[in-house]
C-alpha cells in the first residue's frame, strides 16, 4: 500500500532525476543508448554479409 507521502517522494525523486539528466545533456554529457550501437552494428554486419554473398 502506498501512501500519498510515499507517492510524492517518488514523484520528487523522479522529477529530480529527469532535471539532472536534462542539465547533463545541455552540458554535452549525453550518452548514446546501447540499442543504437547494436542497431548500427547489425546494419554493418548485414550489409557486409549481403556484399559478400551478392558482390
């Protein structure tokens, strides 16, 4: 069971985390998510494989 006070604390922590992330992004401290790297790697591997098979 969550109390209104508990929900308020959770909301404040979440809000503080989002604000900190936005400030870090504005300072240029952003990171590329892992799934983006995985997608790029997948495209490279598929492209190379297609080049080898049909090239």
